[in-house]
C-alpha cells in the first residue's frame, strides 16, 4: 500500500500567494521609503558637509585643499607624511554654519580645529532631484591652513643641536647667534662678553614630531634640563664651593646692614663694603643710604643659603643664583623670609668681590 501525497486546497494556495504578494509590496514600500529618506537626508546641507569631511578622512584631502598648502620643509617630513597628517586633522575638524556668508542659493560652513579657523566650504543644491528633494554639493573650497603648521623654534647654547624625529637640524636653521639669556638681561648693557644663545628655526611641517636636544658631547638632554639655569651652570665643584662661601658671608653682612643690627650703622656699612667693589653698581646702591644713621628695633640673621647655579662669565667674573632663608626678629614672633637673588662677583687680586646684586623673589 503506497502513501499518497496530500494536495493543498485552493484556499491554502490562495493564502500563500496573497502572503507573498503582500511581502513583496512591503519590500517595495520599504525600499521606496529608504530611498526617500536618503534623498531627504542628502537635501540637508549639514549632511553634505558631514559627507565631505568623511570623504577626506577616507580618501585624503581634495585638490583645492592641497593647492592651499603653504611651503613645507620636506627635510623634516616627506610630502606624503605631511598630507597624511593633514588628512587625519581635517577628518576631525569641526564645522559651523556661517549665516553671514550664506545666500539664498549657497550655504557656507566654517571649518575649525581646536578653535583655530581652517577655511570655509560653500554648498549649492544640485539641479537633479530625487523624490522631490535636491541634494547639496560642494561648489567652492577656501582653505587657510596656516594654523596647522608647526616648526622647530628653540634657543640653545653654542654647540647644542636640536633634532627632529631623531634627525639633526642643519646649521642653516640657525637664524640668530646673539640671543640674550633672560636671566642675564639686566647685565648685557653694562658687561661685555656675556654668553648668548643661538636660535634655531626650521621650516614648516604638519602633525606630530619629537624635538630633542643634544649637548656638545652628543648626549641627549632630558626635558627637565632645557632651562637657562642648566645651560648657565658651567662652574666646577671648587668654583661653586668658593662662590657659595663668599655669597654666604656677603648675604649675612647685607642683612646685618639692612636691619642695622646692634644699632651700629657705620660698622655694619663698613663690613659690607669690604666685600663690594668700589664704584660698582652694588656699591652705589649701598652708598645711597650712607650716613642716614637710622635706628631699627628688629634683628635679622641668615638661617640657610643654597647656591642654585653658578656661571663663569669669563675674565674672572661669576654669576651666582642664590636662595636664602632669613629670620626677622621684632616685637612679635620671629618671621622667616625666603628670597632669591642673583649676585655678580669678580676676582680681584685673588679675592672675590661683589659688583651687582638683584633680588628677584621674596616671600614673607
């Protein structure tokens, strides 16, 4: 006995055909709906500018963008590396509609990166339409890419060399051999032969880059060492010890003179002048108060002194940067003050004497 296949009834077959037709109609409706939504989205200017930046991120800067690039230093980075960096930066650019530049037929958007303006992109609606919507497209690109440019610009002592991504800069990048140290700025007018810095300036590049500094021996310096204090600290151990000992005695006598310790002005003044070069800047400052014979009810003594750095200025001259703590005793409780001074010393007949002193920080 054989099994007989069951046949679908006309009703079931009709129901299946109806369901298939309904599904097909639904798919067609969804396709039309998605098409209309895409057309509507394309008809919005903001969608066009988004797509424009997305395309740059995927395919690279446009010809108009590349044409706006200033001259780049291809000894630091190749053109391809600069363009790749530009592509990444523009892909992250922000945009904002510019009503002052927009018209009835044009829509303008300003581009910027980290608040720096990069240019303006103009959009127009296409004559072609889809589902009754006309898409926007770029009609004009105006770029100003200078905010993206970087360069190596650093001032270093003679013989020090900056590197970029491990490559030494050419000496032709030195644009000034006589940059003044800010630390020594007040002494250049009165003293000859003071050390100066060389300013290095490279051409332009785009994107990231590692700038390092090599000293005269070719050793790489740490970021913490790139300071004037480090560059100027060129004295040996014995010179520093001698400068610190002299500074300690001078500051102690200076404080005693200023506070008029023991109310004996003439003695305090004479003891201070023993360590000062006659007719020097410091001597003239102290002499301005000579003979005042003032009376002071407080005392002042040196508690501690630190030599921060010492510079050999040549011809027996030295510059010392000093921090010291003093205690002032008056009618009330003792008060400690912390000060920082720069002291110019000169060697005369084998003895150190002071010629100038400036206080550049004092906290009470």
